[in-house]
């Protein structure tokens, strides 16, 4: 049995988002975040199908005159960060399947029973074309990143945290992840993290593959920034991996209600023929965009202002999850 987890730049069937309405997380900025999600959905459906999860389909009539390239599933959720509770696609003997891992809201920080049941509810509505396999293991999609050729990036602060799989040793966790995804190599970063990130340092805010041999990562150039030492140590770890490295600057400090927010350009989204990059009304926005345009010439590079998304400590990649095609 050969297992492989695809890279996100591989051909996709769709990408899923959860539209914010009555979830607990967005009541402080509901109008603003709904406008941001409309922009995100419209940007996605220009290139491919966007699946929208919402508790009441009629609400979307306020925001879209047509649902062309939009598929809607009526499901109530606890929050909107579907990257972390959505099913994760993999190939078994070249047949596309999906894993339904346990989601416990980043270590029981919040309620998660509705989010944890979303994949089973989608299964009941015939969303998954092939097998959905339930797995007795806590894992979030934002905690891993694949190059499609047997290497997975992750972080020690997240996958080894006792708030996920407390009964397992580090070696046991490594072996399970390697088996789930048919890995040749699991790279576990010991360093890296952003203030305001309540996921325990998800890798999708820190370092991501942009092709099979290259990793884009967040770099702090300001030695007076509180992130400098930790991100510098992460950079040194990445330099030992043998992959080509592409640094993207850390945005300047962003605050909401006097708390620093985890703004990062690494939280980009691959979709068919395009790359969608979060921006933050920051002097580094154009620098990051130009770097990614140079690196990813085969795709249209689009930007979306993610300043509202990060008020709840995530960005565009956190808000979406890819479904692939055979």
C-alpha cells in the first residue's frame, strides 16, 4: 500500500471556507469579516469551485447575486478556521481519500464539538467522493505542510504539545504521522512562533513549501522585535534541511484591542492557476508580493487584505482547506 499526501499546488477540485455568521469568534467584527470573506470567495471562484459551509444558505443571498462556482452546505460550526478541522486529503495507491482527524480546538482552548463533527456531516451529504477515514489522533491541517514528494514540515511546539495526544511519546507521534502520510522525511522545527497565535505555532504561519525543493519562511529583520531571536533560530534550523530557502519579511506590529496579532505572508493559499497572498496595509506587502511573483511565475499572484482575519489570530490559509482531484 503506497500512501502520499499531495502538495497544495497540485490540481484541486475545490477549496472550502466557513462563512462567519453566528459563531462565537467574530461577533466583535462581524460586518467587516463578512466583507473580507466575500472578497476571498470571489477571488477563489474566479479560478475554481469554492465550497461554502454556513448554517443557513439564505444568508448568502445578502452577499452574492449569483452562486456560480459556489457549492453550499448547511452546517453549524463553532468557528471558521476550517483548515484545522476540515478533512485532509491523501492518496492511497493513487486513489484519493480523506482523513478525519480529531479536532480539539488547539488543545481544548475552546468548544469544538460542532467543528469536530463537520466532516461526518459533510459525509452524510455525499461531499466526499471516496473514503473518509476517521482517525483517533489529534491533528490540525495548519500544523503540517507537504512538498508532495514525501517530506512534511511541522513544529514541535504543536505536535508534541501534551494538549493534543498526551498518551504518546515524541517517537510514537512521529511514526504515526509518517505512516498516515507515507513520509520519507518529517521535519520538526523546534523554534518559531508569532505573538497572538493560539495554535501553539502552526507551521502555516512560519514556513511553507512553494515547490518540491523550496521553502518560503518568515524572517524578522528587526533585532529589536520580540520575534527576532526565535525566528532567527528557526532560520538556522531550516538552513540544515537542504531545501532552498525563500525569506519573506515579517509585517510590522499589528494590534487589536491592545494585543499583537500574528500577521504573516506565509499564510498564502494555492488554488488552480493562482496564489492568493494575505496583505496587511503594511510597508512590507509589496516586498512579499514581488518575491512570490518572482518565485511562482506559473500562477497569477493575487493579494487580499487580511487585516480583519488576523483579529481572530488566523489568516487566509487558516480560513480555507483544499480538496484535490485524482
